[in-house]
C-alpha cells in the first residue's frame, strides 16, 4: 500500500536468514534482483554454518502489480563496499553503499524509508542527495544521534543544492516493538 507503482523496496539481508526472508517477501512483493555488496577486510564468522561472510545481499522488490518498475540507471550486480563504518552505530553501513543504491533507485524529491535508522546513514545520504526520508528507530538515544548527524549536514548545506528534505524519526511510542519478533 505504501510502495509507489514504480517504487522499490531494498533490504539488507545476511545469508543466514536470506531464504526465510525471501519466502516471506514473496507473499507480498515481486522479486526484482539480489544485489551483492562485497566487503573487503575483516569479515564476521557465522560459527553455526562455519562460513566467513564477506558479502551481504541487498534484495530488491517491487509491488506485485508493478509492470515497468526500473531503477533510475543501470545497476551493478556486485558493489564493493567501503568497509565498516561504525562511527555512528554498531550496525552502521558505509555511506558509499547508501549513496550508490539510493541514487540508483530514487530521484531527487522521492521518499526514502528506513525502518532501522541506527546511526542515520540512510537519512544522511537521502538529505545529501535531495531525497525526502522517513526513518524509524526504537532507541531514543540512537535516534537523537541520527537526528544530530542529519542536522550537521543541513547546517553545512546539502551537496545537491536542493532544499532540505523532511525527516521524521519515531519514538518507541510511535513504533512499538512487537512481542515474539526476531
């Protein structure tokens, strides 16, 4: 209901849960592509599977009724990430990944939604490149840190030259965590 007919849902997915996530997504969305982000340097070990994970998937989906949904430009199926960026949050993603995929799948003025804002990389890059954004973060301290990060950019002025994008970060009352979830 929220996704525009030409819009995309992109989600980071680790290999361990990928099959289950794809099965659930398939019930509501149409699979588009499995983009791979290759991570140089230190890599986490998934001990139960005896696997060193040097990549992660960014799964792309469209609405089931989408006929002509296409990215804004041709997209590389494998993107080399810039490495870990844990300056703002323990699960932080590097800005080059966010920039690449946000600019490939949206245009200035579009809305970028992030359900797990963390350190604010997605809204920061969305702001920087003239996208509107909506972010959810359950931890009030982490949400405030992300807000401050975006404010620091708007105080300096955006690289895109567009007017500042709108931002909302939820509080726990607006976006409660359900019992029994993963």
